[in-house]
C-alpha cells in the first residue's frame, strides 16, 4: 500500500480532459456571447498547470537574463561614448533609448506567455520556443501595448472608473493580435466588447486569482511556482471560452 506524502507539491493529471469550444469568427463570437463560472474556470486551469510550470518559468528566466544583458551592454556603450565625447546629454539619451528598447521587447514576450496559456487551455502542445515566436509582430504588439496604456492612463485621470474599466476590458488584446491577426485598434475594441459582456464577472475572476497569487507569495514566494502559471492558463481558458482557438495557432 503506497503512502501519500502530505508535503508533496500540488499535483494534477495530464490526462485531465480539456473542454473545447468551436472556433468562431470574431463577429460570431461577439454575437453568440459566452458565460463561465469562476470556480469552474479556475478548477480547469489548475488541472492544466502541471506540464506548463517549467516552460513558463524557464521563459521568464531566459527573457530577463537577455534583457539584463542588453541593458548592461547598451548602458556601457552609451556611457563610454558619453565620456569620450564629454556630453552628459548623450548618456541621458542612451538611457532613454535603452528603456524604450527593453519596453518594446517585453510586449512580444508577454504575448508569447499568453499564447502558451491559450494553447494549454485548448489542449494544444506547448514548448519553450513558443514564448519567443511572436517577435515578428513587434510593431503591432508595441502599438497595442502603448495604445492600451495611454487610454487606460487617460481613463484613470477621468475619475478613475474609466481607467479601471479599460484595464480589465483590454486584457485579451495582445493574443488577438497574434492568434487572429487583428490590427491594434481592432484587437483593443474586440477585447473590450467581449469582456464587457461579463465585465464584473471577469473582474471578480481576476480579483480571486490575484488573491491566490498574493497568498502564494507569502512563504518565500514558493507558491508562485504554481499560482503564476494558474493565472496565465486561467486567462487562456477565458480566451478559449470566448473565441475558441485556431488549430494551427502560432
């Protein structure tokens, strides 16, 4: 008779069946509508965490090492030129350009993270290299990120509530650029229209997931190994529930 280790890490079966929704056009998906239960969605996402933790955390580590290396290299390069030329302004410009480049590179990586969660939710194979497959869409993803940040910031300046509304409503814009090939504005509007159908329920879902992440971080952050993938995959399940996922999504 086998013994159960009460101190073992949370576990789940990779054979857990993945519910699927039909792949719809954006127009039909918005017309059809959707619904979900918060506990049901989180439960499904939890069953899919196993098999994705290593890929997601390895991706974060590699990406941030790359970002650190780029930042150090550019800082040293611009700093050296600034010293040689005797221009302090050149050093400031170099620091600004470095920050802009790092910010720009973050958007395709975040899109890759979200797409891995969506693939996992759709029962499609996931792999480490998929986290870095969307740098070919750097420009539309940067435009999407900058537009959403700008509009959300304006919303917060207008009595806060519009900013809160948009910060939730735009959460699926980036994967729509990647998975459905929408333009930045189309992706933002599609995400907004879809989320608005159940905005308060999506907000509640994110609040519950945020609480889970915060609690998991209390014991030296160890619980984040499970809670962050849960957050990512739960977003993927929500996306799949609304739009479905193309079989050959890249």
